[in-house]
C-alpha cells in the first residue's frame, strides 16, 4: 500500500511520478507528443491504483502477451450451426448483448427483440402473450459473452437461430454470432412484426443451409484476411462493411452457385447479400471475439477483452480481472437519423459490436473510412485525429490490419485501461442506433463514447490483484 | 497574326502577358498557388500558339462545353455484342490500341496479339502461318478509336470477339470494348499460346452469352455509379479495379445465377470474375470513351478527348482539332516487375486504357489508391501530390467522382493542352507493362508519362484554327 498524507495527496515522490511515466510510455509508443490538454490528473483513489499498476512487475509482459495473442489470432468461419446445437440453448433461454440484465431493467429494443424471439420460437402466439411471459419471469436471460457469442444491437440469440461458427486455430478459440438480417425493421433493432419473424424463418430454413453447404465446399473462410482487405477499401469494420460484404460475396459466389437447390433460391441468397452492406458484420464480430478471448485471464494485464452494451448499461471486461463486468449507464449515440425520427427516439448505446473497437478497428480505424465522419458532419482530418488519439490508449499496432491513408500504419490495438484513465481519452465507438420504443427498429447510425467509470473501476480491480495492493 | 521581332521574341506586351494569364486562370480554378518551379517559359513557337489560344474568343466556352459534356455523361453497359455485328469487322480486319500503325512498325506485344487473333479467327493454322500473313500485309489494321472502341494494352479486337456495348443516353454516345481475360499470359499483353486462345474461345462461347443474358435481365448497368463507389474504396479505375470488380459481381450475382445454363457453368463464371481483379476495366474504359466522345469536335476547345498508345507511339486527340492524332515515341513505364523479368523486358507504353486519365481518373485519382504508389516505393503523400498536380492541368472537378481522402473533392477532369504546355506538367498515367517480345504476356505494372511533344503539337493545331491564326 502506498502512503498518502492527510490531504489525500500522495507523499511518495516515486509514486507521484508514475502518472507521468505512463504518459511518457504512451509518447514513446507513438513517436508523437501527447497534447497537454488531453490529460487531467486522475482522482486520488485512481492515482493510487495507477501507481499500483505502474509498480506491478507483471504488467508489461502481461499486456504484451494479451495484445500479441489477440493480434496473432487468425479467426476463420468454419461453418453454420444452431444456438441449440452449439451452445445448448433451450427454448426459453435467450442470449442478449452487453453485461447481464433483467427484463425489468431492459430497454425498449432489447424487450422488442425478446418478444420477437419468443414468437420465432413458437413460445407465444402473439406479442401480448410474449410480453406477459417476460413480465412473469418465464424466460432466462444470459449475456452472449457468457456463452462464447456476440450479437449486434439487442443481440438476442434464441435456441433455433442459425449461428456462424468462427474458430482460431492459433489460440484454439471459438466464437459464434447469428446471421445479419439487413437494416431497418429487424429483430436486433427491437422490431418484431410478422415481416421480421418471416425473414428470420427464411434465414434459418433457406439462407443458413445454403451458406452451410457453401462453407463446407469452400473450406475455412479467413476473416482476418477479409478485414485486412476491406480496411483498405473504405471500411472500418463496424459501421461500414460495404467492401467486406462485397468481397465475401465475390469469394463465395462460386461455392454458393454450386449448392443443390433451385437457381431461384440461389438467386434469392445473392439478392439478400447484395442488399445488405452489413452482411459480414456478424462474421467479423465473432472473429474479433475469438481473437480477444485469447487475451483473457492473464494476471496483471490491464487490457480490455470486451466492451459491450445492453441498451441500459455499458460494460467492459479486462484480461487481469477474469469475467467480472465493470458497468455504468450507457450514453446515447449522436449521428444521422433516418427520416421520420428525432433525437428523442434514440435508445442508449446497445450491442456487442463494440467487440470491433476492442479488437482495434471500428471507431479506432476511422482513418480508413472518411465516409463515416462525413455522415456526422466531420472532415477527413477528424477521422485521422480519432485514429491518432486511439494510438494513445492502446498497447500495439496490428501489422495484419493496416491503414492505407496513414502510410500503412497498423491499427491501434489493445485498449489499456491504465492509459485510458491516465490520458482521459475514451475509446471512439461507431454504432447503429436503435429506436427507444420496442418494435421500432433502426433509427440511424452515429458515434458514441463509453462512460469513463467502467475503465476506472476496471483499473482499480486489476490494481487490487497485484502484490503491491 | 501576332508580331515578333527578329529575335523571335514577342514584341506585343499584351501578348507577352498571356502566359501569365493562363497561369492565373489555373490558380483561380484551383484556389491554390502554382509552384513557380513548375513553370518554364515555353519555346517561341509555342508562346505564339499560347497567345493565340488565350486570345481565342471561343476558348473558355468551348472548353466548358467540352468538359461539362464529358462530366454529365452517364454511360451504362446495355449488353454484349460482337465486333462483327456491332462494328462490321471482317475476318482479316483487326482493331488495335493507340494511333494508327503498320505491322512493320508494330511492337512485340501488338504483333503477338495479332498472331493470336488470327489463330482465334481460324485464319492461320499456327503462329508461323499467322506471322507470314502479317508480313505479307494480308491483314488490315485500324485504331480502336476510329471505330468507337477502346482496347487495353495491345487492344486487338477481331471479328468474332464479344464486346460490351456501352451507351450514354445523356449525350447519345456509344462505345465498345472486348472482355477482360485476366492477368499474365493473355492476348492483350501479346501472348498467343494455346491456353490464351482457349480462354478467348471460352469467353466468346460461354462467358459472353451468360453475361448477355444477365444484362438483359438486370437492365442497363450504371458504370459511373460503379466508379463513384469504387473510387471511395481504394480503386483509381485504371490499375486498380478490385472494388469495382467486386461490386460488379455483387450487383450482377443474382442475374447471373438465374441464367439458363448448368450450375457448373454459372460457377465457372463466378470463379473467373472472382479471379480477375481487373474484370471491370473493359467496362469502365468504353464508359470513359463514350463520355469523352461527347466532347469531340467543339471548335476552339483545347481539351484532350483521347490519349492512347500503340506500343510504339503515344498519341492524343483534342476536341478542337477533329480526329487528328498528335503523336510522339512512347516512353517506357517504370514500376514493379513480375518475378523473372528485368527492365529490358518492358515494352514501351501501350494501350487505350489512358482513356481513364483522359476521363480524369487512373493516375489523376491516385489519391484514391495509395496502394498503387506503395507498389512503386512511393508514399501516400506522393499519391496526393500527383492528384494535386493534375488539378493544375485540368478544366474542372467532376462532382460525380469524388476523392474521399481530399475531403470529397471532385476528380481533376478535362486535360487542357494549353495548361499542360504552359505549366509543363504532364498527365500522370498508371499502366500495365507488356513484355517487349511477342508472346511474353504481362511483365508488371507501373507509372509512365506521355511525351510533351503530343501536347505541343495539339496546341499549335488548335491555335491555327482560331481567327487570330
């Protein structure tokens, strides 16, 4: 334990220099100066934790091990399975995005998605009956992350849903996500009208078997290679997946065309993928999760291994603190609204898709995708600034995922809670926006910041595991 | 006629200021200063022509009309036809890239491609017999441009070849090109081995009918919209067409899948397109030509409407000088060679694909495609510099084709020979490199500059059409 005087200020000069040392680490890592304005002295308790972290002999190696495991992962889609088969989900068990939450605390889009999932599973005849089952606590809710899965937006995964299976042979990890439904009125945004349920049935009964057959023919599909390409083609891998989705279709077209179904059905599959520029999001998300999971449970590591939101709370998990969630109320994204919606329709931040920023892309690779900042009135310079800031809070640059406009510099990878707290720079997150009211669907897309408190709590928790604690 | 003293220098002060006025035009056009070093006083005869051009009352309006016609064109692929059907080509008539040339003056790759085309048409039993037919002047050679067509590299188009038909309803123009064969040992690079001829036969008999059926189902395919997207996805539309080719396949996949042939044949088509990242080059080239052709024959216009190379000479055509070619010996490209080749294997610059630079993309849109300068050892900054320079020699910015990394500025469009001569800045060209020896095929890809003399001759010719001449 370090010493403090009665004023709460640190008396030990070695320790009071630590915040500065973390800053100089950051400066050395990037070869550029940190703007003084970006730094504010952390509060007393945090200064203590920062000093403990800095003194922790395990820290440097643990963080290197964590970030290298994540960077060297080579996740591949190996096939399509179901939530029942792969995760043992039963009919009234539902996965959801973000940290754990109850129906009573769930936001509109999560509630809407649960109602829709009950309808899909045939557990309720109509929305009212589904709603009553939920109110009566007749359903079980579990975070996707607790079962090796991730789900965009509401992230609801139910028993019969088809899932991509993504494996990383390097670190022996596996992760899952369901299949992307497209934009607008979709379950993951909280919509549950008949067209939503019909589409989910078509995905389960037609699309999934065809993709399954195509993957079997094609062999493992290298997601990291897809991302490496698409980041050099205007995607940032979270809110823009146009290039990735086109490259996926191009690569798979021959294997899909050979599937043993009618040409009309093949054609429907191509129409569906062609009409959905986020089609690969549900592949890149489990790929990022499989990669990040390899960095879990390394004693002393302050690296973030998951950021996720349930629509009510934002939560993070950190390598050196096991499966503990550090949560705070979620902020509300700002961005571009679809016609007919206003700011008051936007639900607070929701979804597991922040696994992309955890992996070092999405908002962190904004310099790849100037089209996104333009949507929210920003310039190319702002996109570059965002990415440059992210180098200040990360542990490494990913040599496999390069940013062409920054002369092929690797993406800023591995968020260090100690750097976040000491620089007071929050991770940049790009995200979709769901309607607040259950049943609405998507209302827009934009940018959001996590609450600082999550990183502060995580810092304290890892600090407490150290010898000096 | 302007006055000159015995030294050949201009005596008229009004006229001696003209060079400066052209420069200040350029400065106003771009809102940026022109580097003094980039300007050298043109030679006396050229100074005279520049002064005539500057005094030409027609110039400003003629150039505006020319560049606006090219910019507002909206070329679409409407179907697949043959060279015999669309252009009336007979079996011993062959189109080639660039300005007119004889067999005797033709370079290796053009000779190789002609030998291959004779084999494809069944006019010769083997390469020796084909070569003899050529030596005996038993074939007729015509530039692609003289028949409303363009061809990449050797650009050889023969009677039976399938062609894309590209129409622009805005200006009522039509243009054609053949179908892209892929990289390596291909006819357009001068190769004519059995695998090359077999591939051409498969293109004519299998690929073309399937694409034809797919286009008929799909309706006109908007090439300008494709380019607008792909320029924001790392393509520059000449040497990099990865995004464009993937987007084309994505858009067309459903229509192709519905074609009335076996799934094995559909699958072959997808494999072929997936394996060829330049697949759309042969669509974007006739689209650029159809656009540029709308700018032809405007009296007084100094805008370039074609730049093309036949492997021996580089030639340009200018709006205000009809169909006259202004030629000079072609330079040899510099760039990256495929393994096993050296600098001495590179043929001088060849192909009609400089229609892309004529249209304002390719080398002009280098800022879109930093991956290309990286190939030749350059930086992102160099890519931006190239594009910035091109604004100095062009008449307008194309609002339909934007450069994301330059905050969505339009591409520099409409090369003005007067600006080229007065600034001494040559158009930047990206290009493939063919082997010098007939039969070799592609040896690499790189950058090249046109000879200044073409622009000087064109300037003089347009000047001579004016009242002050």
